[in-house]
C-alpha cells in the first residue's frame, strides 16, 4: 500500500463502497485480536482505498463488541493515512435534521466498557486530543460533501454512549444541556485510536433521527433509522468517491503524522522487547 491511502469504516446502513474496484480481500490478525471483518482493498479513482464494515457483514456486532483496537491497527498495517468514519447519529439540535450530514469536530465520551488505547502493559503514551479530528482532512470531506449535493453542517460535538439501547428522555435532555449536537455509539474509540496511530481522522455523520428529546417527533426506532439511512446511502457513496478524487493529489501537511513524537514517556530501556515488537507499526520510528 502506497502513500495517501484512504481507509473507510462504515457503520449502520453503510456496508460497502460503490465504485471501489476490488483488488483483494484481506483477513488480518493483530496483537489486539481479530478485526470486525475482512478488509476490502481496491481503488477509488486514482487513490488506493480500504473499506471495513464496523459491525461486520450482516451487522453482527454490538457497538460495545466492536474490536476498535484491532480495526484501527489493521488499517495501520495496511498503510492507511486518511481514515474516514461514516456513522449514523441522532440529532440533538433542531437545525440538524434527519437526512443531513455533519462533519464532527469534538467529542464527549460517555462509554465505560471499551479499551480506547493501544498503550499500557509496560508503555505509557499521552497524545493530545484538544482538536480530536484532522482539520485539513475534514475540510476535504466538507468540500466532497458539498459537491455531492449533501445538506452538510461543518462542526459539531458528538456524544458517544455505550448503547446498545437508545437514550432515555432524561439522558437526551442531559446531552443537550452538555451542548452536544449529535449522539452515536461508535466514533469516540475510533477517534482516540486513530490519533495514537497518527492517522488523519474525520467523521461523516449521517443524521437519522431526533433521538427522543423532540416533542414533535416520535422517539427513535430502528426501522425509521434504517429507512433514513437507505435514503442517504447514495449521497454518502458519492461523498466518499468525490473525497477520493480530492485526495489523489494531496500531500499531508498537518501534524497528525507526528502525534506520538513527544507522547511516549516511558524510559525506552524499560519497554518490554515483545511489546516493542508488537507495537512496531505504531512506535517503530520513536523507540
């Protein structure tokens, strides 16, 4: 896999990439176990691309059962530098309507059962998450979305809940009081791990419902979510294809590729050799 490789992780309703000229399917094992599914590697226009179904084909994995570490580590092994998360979300704002797309730029993590770091067991690293997505990559996603005719909102805070149940009304109102804009169940772990993997990360969130806070709309039901997703999947596919064309001639100029430069604080002599070898795709240039 060469430079400027685009990884796409698709969630509910987004199980494949239209226009991906298939070259191969790749089954990987990682130090963190098996990813959600095989990786589909091919070309989108002039760009190499890799697609992974977050919940597995057939949607077999709960949000809390997804092996986020294996998924992102596998993308790293395949040379991914740009990682796009395509995610279904509920809206916590009147003006973010079902059918709209949001390019998320902040997170509130309310999960409590999920490993969210590659580090530990003898090596400590503290990356910065003040700006948790890549601004330059998000700008490319925004332009790709606008040229695809999507109703797009740039910027928004994503509150990530454990699930798999949807929110109570009290919880939904609490998250609105947090000034969160959308609600989902998967992107927070991907964001954290992508930063540790020194990838440019962006979220293309597809609004499917108003959660359960909006008194003029019925509470969220999975049937309605899937219906809205199906109505918007064509637009999402166009966005991904346009994004690939935009990235084909782009060089990375952000700081994402050096996120770990000063983050590893463990004395190098004390890092176990086996651990050092396992994490070599992540830390090899620093230890």
